[in-house]
């Protein structure tokens, strides 16, 4: 697209779709010579005032020279980007590299002048902020480290774009012009600003889909039945508060209504705006519908139509084109192959789904990628919440189908500050961007519970996701560390969700058990022990217990400081004075109200009426005795809260709606598992309120610049490089990681010479891949005290395993005895940088006893990483052994984390074995792999997944 004189080819990787502040989308791409007419048309639609702000003088039109200058770029020293909607420019930004005198320059000059122009109709949508993020990323890629901008003092909007970006900057005023200079290196504040803007924009884009003022169902059949007609009926019957339209191009010209609903042949024929279109036409007709909706200004689409990526390669390409087409008009898509959306808010009342029965209103947000699972979840919540209208129910429901555009991440952004949602339940068959999901989950979980069922690793055909090298169990563990309550089945999803929606969080693991069945109480006790809880001896009230007996026992248990939660067990009672369902429910409820800060659960056998009676209340908000854990003012979550625009707080529930609901379970194991999930989540909340840090003491032994220079030099030798022993030791040494020296022993004499250099006693080890770290195969000889023992060991190794060339033997000085451990760090293409720890040896490998943390790791995370493996007692004096130096081990983990976090070119590090002694540790083996920095989408400018 550029002329032959241009220095670089068109950089297609700079193209990106972005979500703007109002929830609409735009496409950002480089400006080329083919854009001359678009540029002229764009400039003609800009007001005289905006032109004056851009050029500091009246500038009614662009000259031919201007057009040439603004469309011809070398994509290095001169770059222009445009934001487009419907293929037309709505804003532009450009930079020109300058030297110290402010004149045009080339590299190594690292400063550039930057200037924006935004069409007046699109000002206030956050277009300039998005363009600044992208032009900044482009500039950094081209070696530019600083931007300068000159702005008229009256142009307060543009000054605010620069000052609010969060970069380190200088500001001066001269000759009537404000000059701003700012570094482009991301800072904690610039990232916080970016994440806050991302949250606001993506939340707003989902809000537009879930709270439309008008809906058109496209593809409504003329006769009853069919998908379109069913959805139209569901929207109407649920009492949608906005305007509703039926659309089918086959309607006769004279038909104006269908079942009392305004009927039209095309969306373009509708007199008035349409906020949401529900598309239920065959896949081959969807492009025509998208074009009509885009031309009419529809804000979003729910595409129920199938025949896309789930159907094979042709469908996958059809899906890509669908997303590209919709985004070109600024629309977002739920689907295709979606089941629909529901919003139970009294102000909206939208059931644009195929659900056979509408859910009860409530405060649970529900997301499912699968339509079948969505039906099952809605049905179970409906059934488990049976009782008085207004009980535990759903605030909003989204079934994303193939989630070609709107994903669980987007909906999570919406629920984060949605005042109508207290608990989030998600069924995820795949996670398209695990790194971003864990970031969003960590922030959301600090405010409200997030419960997730994750598919077992088989990605549905309709889902385009990045491949991960991590085992499914590892990804699950990383999610739990982000505060996600990870469960295995949709039954557990509902069980845990109902507890969190109805009861306060427990303050600890101590559980009181009481009821009218000794056997059921003992089963509950055993289940608590199995889940790691601390149950007290069950209190048996006998089968003759009255409601008053239950009331007194429950009130007493809740008043006991040694109790954090209570499980009540109940079976059908015997005798004239036995408890009836309603009376028992009221007795339990009134007792629970006396001490409202502790959760109460009921395990019932053959008492369906009790479960229904316990559900008879209207609030589903979790309540806590002393409120949620306090988050420090300097915590990153607080920084995000200060930066983003918050929604108006929800109205506090009326006094009569604050009555607690007590969840009931038909099996002790289900109740206990839900309680254990709540206990672990509450513990995570308390720890998240006081996050750890990276000790400053590490900095003294870290040479970050020296490591960067070494890495740059090594990468000149190839794209992917496994370092040799000396290079590995040198790089790790830059971060204070000393590797125990090992010398090659190509023959027995060389082994003796190496031992003389290192000093006896020594170890002789085979380093061939099939023998490395396999002491169990006999490839290691330890504590060789003199030359005679060394020569004998060398002869034995070569006789058993082959020639020295095959063995690759080395001699190493003996390290102090201790516990052998393994530390690894890897850059996963989907999950990001992951730090792993475990004990060395076949037993740990067979059991999968390895713990993981996302990088960067704090001191608190390093400490929990060491303690979270099942074999951790071996480090702390198991069976009378001497405890080892775990503080030194934690410091080593922090240093590896810093190395990988500071240098994305380091894509793999293995330290094996690391022998942790009672005092200090020894790294006996190490390997490092370098590669060009992988794409880190979550740390770059905001962008939607590419199609």
C-alpha cells in the first residue's frame, strides 16, 4: 500500500479493534497513501474550532501538500494512525521523530512530536485516549522513548488526555502555548489508568447489550414456532419495558403487527432507534442483517444463528467475517450460536433467550458459554430457590455461544461494579485470555464472590483460543490464586453460589454441627474433616426434638466464640411434639438472626418442605457481621477504584428484605463442600486485603541493566537459544543467583584435574538427557573423598552407561546436605509467566505435587508457594528432621520471578536440583532459554481479540 521509497512495509500488526468509553467500537489502523479521500472527507467534518486547536490558526481546508504529508509515512520516523467506524475516519494521530533541536530526525533520536485531531461528533468517547495508547506502543516499538506535544491553553480536552494518561511528564508554558513532555515507559499509574479505562469501556459495552431501550427480533416466523418467534414471545411475556419490534423480510407490505407487536420487513424500516437486535436467521442471511443494523445505528447484536465455527473451517471463516463486519459499524456481538440474554431488573425486564421458564429476579450474575448448560443452571437456580416470589434468583444471564466477540472477560468487567449483582457464577468451556481473566478475577473477587466451573481441557470447536502448554490442573490452581472459587460440577456451582448469596462469609474453619440424627451428624463431621474444616463433636438433639430445641441449640452454637459456622442436620421427626417444616424453618431463621455474622447451613433428608420454607425471604445479598475485609488505601484495587468512574450506589434494601435465607442441601457432602469453598474464599479475601511486596533488599544484588545488555548480545546469535553453562551462570549471577560450579570431565584425568581445582569431596554426575537428575538410575556418585574413589567411580559410570561422549560427565564440589527441590519459570502463550516449585524426585513427579504462582511473585506468595505442596512438611522438620532454610528458598523464588518479569526474553528457567540446607542453599544445576519477547497483549494497549 506504500510507495517503493518508503522504508518499511505496511505494519499490519498495528491494526486493532478497540472498545470506546461509551461501549461502542472503533478500528485503529495505520494511515496509508490510499486514504487521501478519507482524510479530506474527515477534515471537512471537523469544526473550525477544532481545526484552530490543531493548527493554531484558521485552517479551513487541507492543501494537496498537506494531504500528501499526512498520508505518506515511513512507519518509523513518521507514523499516522486513524480510528475508523464504518470504514471512515473519526480521529487521527501522528508522530514525527525529532532531534535535540526540535527538527526532523532519525534514530538514534528518541523523541517525537505527537498531535491529534478528533471529529467533533466523536469527542468525549475516549477516542484520543485509545489512540494515545496505540501510538505510544508503536513509538516504543520504533525506539522512541518520549513524546512532546504543543497545545493551546484553551484546548483543555486535549491537555486532559495527556495529563490523565499517567505517564511521567513535564509541563511548560511559552509564547502562549502549553508544551507537554512525557516518557512513554509504562508506569504503575499509567497501567492503572489503562485498566480503569478498559473496565469502564468494556463494562459499558455489555451494559448497552443488557439494558436496551428498544429491541428488534430479526427472523420472526409468520407462523408460531421457530427460534425467532419463540424469543419474541419470551421478550413480550416477560414484560420488556422498552419498545419491541418483529422483523422479517417475508412479511407482506400491508402487515403492520404480529401478536400485537410492531412488524417490519427490515430494521431500516423502523421509525426510531434500535438499541439491540436479536438475530435468528440462517447464517447465509446474517451479513445482510448486520449491514442493515449497522446502517440503522443499532448498538449491539445477539446472534442466535448457528452454522459458524462450530461447524468447521468454512463456518470459522464465516464467523471471522461476522465479527469484522459488526465491529466496522461499532457494534458488539453476543454469539453466534448463542442461547440469549436475560435481565431481571424491574426497569428492564428483558428475556431475549430460549429459556423455557424465566428465572426469578435476584442478585446472582450467571454466565454460560453452552446453551444446554445455561438451561440446566437456570432450572436448578429456579428449583433451589423455590418459595416466596423474590427469593434467590438471577440479576443478569448471558449465554455467549461461540463467544466470537463478547466473552466472559467482558461480562466480568460489567459485573465488577454492577450494584444489582452480589455473586457471579460462570461456566467456562474455554478461557480465551487467561492472563487477563486472572487479572479481572482477582479484582472482582476482592469485591464479590466469583464461582467458576471450568471445562476439562477439550476446547469446543466454535471457540478460538490460544494453545496453552500448562496442564488443566495448573490453570485451575492459578485461577484459585486469583480468588476464583473453582468447583468441578454445575451442581457444586449452584450449591456454593446459593450459600454465598444467602449467608455471610465465615471468619474461620471451626464448624458446629447439631441436629436430630446422630448418624447424619457423624456423616457431616467426617465430611468436614475430609474438606480440611475443624468440626466440633456433633450435638444430637434426638428425633423428638421440637422447633424450640433447634432454636435454643442453634442460638447457643452461634453465640460460641469457638464456632465460625453451623451446620444443622434434620430428618423427618418422630412423635407428637416433633417439628413441622414451617415451624422448624422459622425456629432456625429466628435463631440465626440473633447472631447475623456467622453462616448457617441445613442438611435435610426427605424434608423438601423445609428447604422451601427456608427459602422464604427476598434478599440474596451476602451479609457479614463486620463487613468485608478492609482493603488498605494504597492497595492497587483502591487505585483502580479511584481512577474509574463508579456507578451510582444501589439503593439499600428495605428493612423487611434483609432477612437471611438459610440454604438447604439434600446431602452432607454437598453442604460441607460449599462451606469449605466459602472458608477458603474468606481466607483469600483477608489475605488480599494486605497484599505482599517484593523486598527492596533484593535490589542490591540485582544488575538489571547488565542482564539486559547480556541478553541482547546473546540473542544476536539466534531467535531461540538455550544458554550454555557459563552463560547461564553469568546471567543468573546478575540477579544474585549463584550456581554451584561444575567442570566437564571428558576422561578420568580431566575429572581428577577438576576435583583438584574444586577441592574434595566432590560429586561425579552424568548430564546426558536420559540420566540428568536421575540418581535412582545410578548416574550420580556422591562424597568422593580422594582421587582413588573418583577414578573408581568414573570407571563404573563408563562401564555401566557408555562412553564419556554419551554420558557427558561433570565434577562438582559437594554441597551441604538438605532437601532437594526444583524451581521452574516458563512463559506460557496463554497464561503468561508462571513460577513453579516442588521437591525433586520421582515421587513428586508421579503425584504431580508441584505448586504454581503467576509472575511477578510477592514475598507472601513466595512463602505460600513453598508451603502449598503436599510434601512441604519435609522442609519444616518432619519426623524430627532438622528444618531447612525456607527464607533462603523464598528469596531465591523472588529472584527468579524478578528475572523473568524484568526480561520477557527469558522464556524458561530451570533450577534443578536446589539443595536447601539448614543454613543456606545450593543451586546445583541450571538452564535458561532465551527468545524474542512474546506478545503480551494484556500489558499493551487496549485491544479486542483479532479476527
